[in-house]
């Protein structure tokens, strides 16, 4: 641009330059766009962080992302799968159809001051982005826009989709979207999640199912006529003991955890209704389903022994992700090309202060990309497992919190509106955008991914774990 141009004209051209890809043909214009617009994405991530919303209530968060995508020319479909805060944004036409996933729900009770290495809630008991989904949703939207701009500039074939997927923390948002037909025209999916490491995630996430276990008894005055009552709390106590004993007889990879939601209202009233929420996890959904059958037997046994009635209701189920090495290879290649987040001394000092506070080894932030491995990642579950059984999917992790720290913790909330989180988010956006562009430009990638998918799923059609009459209802 000539320095003799009038200022207004120069500014206008500057804006145009910011809106158009800088490089053509090398596939990396998406990087340049994301570098130029970096401040904007940090503001979006902070805006979502500032207004944490729980699953199915993410009205402001989803609207913020929809508004940005709409301005970029994406077509929006809202309310997918009967979930008011779910949406699909689409740009382009025809195949291949490459999709990215945005999550934006927060967690209850994880309010925490940004950049504060000690536990300090912004508002006691309030929700917070303790899984970094403000970073997750923002990076995926940024990547979709960057990839779409490059698609247009290079006249690449195909479609970019961005799925706005609510209620990940209650593990059914995407499952209802699948039932609503959301992924039926999608070719491949790239996903990411904030983490303490930078790597392509592979073959470690666990399958999980949850059930509400209720007992119905008979109320009576606990002192005057207890013989007339049948305690639903006795039943729940007996059932819980049966599950505790069952833990000796499950695989070492399995996990069972629970909370008691209702235990009665007063000790002097024999409780006629109780409820516990039980979660079962293991490396495979088959093992989870087998344990679920045993759990139902324990509930019936407890009911029989206490002359009460048991009711077991499945609230969600998500399988372990179906691996796809064809797509893993695309993510790994782009991750190694873009490189890990560059954390400076201030970031590392902050990370070590947090590790010291938590009693962890003071290792700071992860500074390298992990080599690809057949088992890479953490054991947390995600409803991306269900998506991966419908369409080929691969997932990336980016370091957004200190080494050793976990998600679902105030530490991640503190980092999710801080440079350590934003730096991870920026790399995630670049890797996702470049991977999407690579896939649009190379029909072989979708074909290889789909061939592998057929082998992994043995060609069996997807069966939803949802009961036919199941509705997306938040537990909070
Ligand atoms: Zn998460």
C-alpha cells in the first residue's frame, strides 16, 4: 500500500486487507487471518467467560457466536435436536463437508477470578468456565471463519459447517443433535479441547452412562407408627452398599461415582421417595452397558429387601470415541507445522504459582507438541464419542492450563480468561482451520477417513442410546 494514499483510503484498504487472505495457494492464509484478528477472538472468549451459562441455558453465549457467524455469511439453523441453544452454521455448498464443533457451557460452582493462582470466586457458588469451553467455542468459530475465507479466496470445493453444541457438561447435547439429524450430511469432524498438554487425543476417552435411581416407599410417622412405613432411604442405602461392593468385581478401567439428590425431607418422617444419580464409566460402551444391567439388578434387589419400588432412568450415555487415524494424521501434521503455544516468563511464573498452590510439581506450562501415540490423552468422557460413531472425527488438545492441573476445577476457570488460555486457543484455531482447508483441497482425506470409519464401526448403522421419548432436560 502506498504511503501517499489519503489516511481514510489507507484505513479502508487496511480493513480490506484484514478481511482478505494474505497468501494464496499455500494453504496458510487462515494463519494470517487468525493472527490479524487475534484480539477480536480474545474479546469473544472473555465475553463468554464473563457470563458463564449452564447446559441448555447458554443463550447469550450461543447468540454471541451466531452473530459473528451470521456477519460472515454463514447460514444458521437454531434449536437443532430440540435444544434451544444448539445451532448449525453452514457456508459453501457440496462436498466435501467439513465440520468443527463449538461448545460453550459452563460448570456449576466453578466461579474463579481470571489470572488468580489461588482459589478466589468472582461470585461464591456461581458457575464458571472450569472446562474452558469459552475458549473451545471461540477457537472453533474463529477456525470455521478463517477456513471459509480461504475456501472462498481459493475457490475450493465443499462446505464448512460449525456445530454449536450445548450441554456438553451434562453429556447429551450432541446426542440429541444427532437424533435431530444434525450430522447426516457431514463428511468429517475436527474437534478440540483445552488441556494441560498439546497433542492429538487418541484412544483414551472413556465411555460413560448415567442413571437416576429412584425408590418409592411408604411414609409414616417415624416414632408413632414406623411399622406402617417402608423407607425409600433404606432402599437407597442398601442399593448404594450393593454398588460399593460391586466395585470389587469390575474391571480396573471402570469407574462408578454418584451423588444422593434426594434422601428424604425430615428424620421424623419415613421417606417415601429418594433418588441417587449414578455414573458408570469404562474403556468401552459394551462394558458400561453390562455394568448398567448389574446396577438395575442391585436396584431391584434393594427394593425387594425393603418392600419399596425401584425405578432406573438412563439420563445419558456416550460411547468412547471411534478412533480415526486418517484424520488424526491431518491434525498432527498441522499441529507440528503451527507449533505449540509460546508461553513467556510471566505465563510460566503464573503457572508455577498455581502448581505450588495446588501442591503439584512446579513444571509450568507444556512447551512442546507431544509426538503422535496410539494412546494419547486423558480419561474424561465427552459426547463427541457419539458424534464419532456417526461421522469420522479427530480431536486435538491444546495446553491452556499448567501441567498436572485438571479440567472441572477453578484452575481452568482462572486460565480460561488469561494469556495462557488465549495462547492455546489461538493455536487450536490455526490447526483446526488449516486441517479443514487441507480436507477441502484433498478428496483423498475424506475417502481415507470414511474407509477407516467403515472398518472401525464394522459398517453397523448408528443406534442412539436415547430412549424414544427422551427429552433434553437439564438436571440443574
Ligand atoms: Zn469440556
